[in-house]
C-alpha cells in the first residue's frame, strides 16, 4: 500500500520555484491536499504567481467545517491540511511553516517539509544532489535558514 501525504501550499510553491514537480511526483507517495490549498494556489495564479496544481496531486474536500479554534491559530490552508489528514487517517503532512508543523505534531501527525521530500528523492536516487534545488528556491524568493541548510546538506553528504 502506498503511503499518503497531505500537503500544504508553501511546499507546493517551493517545489514550483525549484522546478521540482516532476521529481516530487516520482516519490512513492500519494499526495493529496484539501480544496482550501487548491484555492490558495488558484488565488496566487490569478495574482500573477507562477504556481499550479501538479498532476500528481489529488484534491479532496473536508468532511466537516474547520473548527473556529483551528482558524484562530492557523491559516486556513494549514488548518485544513491537518483536519483532512485526521479525517482520512493519513499520518503524514507536508508543512513548512513552524506554527503549522507544531500544530500537526501536537495532534500526533508526522511532519515532513519540502526539504525532507527532497532528501527522500536523493535517498531513492531520483536526484543526485539537493543543493541545486535549494539554490533555485532561494534565488526565487524561498527562505530557508542558512544553518538549517548547512546541516541538512551535510547530512546528505553535500
């Protein structure tokens, strides 16, 4: 059985700016996102951002409305990612923002970010190096902490 991951908007933006959609699509996961994430992407596209919904991503609707408490503490995308994962009993979420990562962990979900998925792609020999993708992301406005990047790359021998 293929593992499923519910993804948030920011990793999709990062993958788009890295030109890494094809790479992420080769990972042995089924990627899903809530309709709220699709809406955020579509709003961005209408505002002129070069972001799209990749063909490997399945959009799912929430079974119930977002809790007011979740919306008060997280943005709608993060809150809906966590809720969809819980509703569909998916154990892994892909979220880059710290507040969303903490909230997902607090409810027992395993959290991976855009960097973690790049690392997985390297581990599975889908890519030979991570650094070029991180450099593309940074050149296109994605921020990663320099110490985090240094440590992350070192852990993969780069």
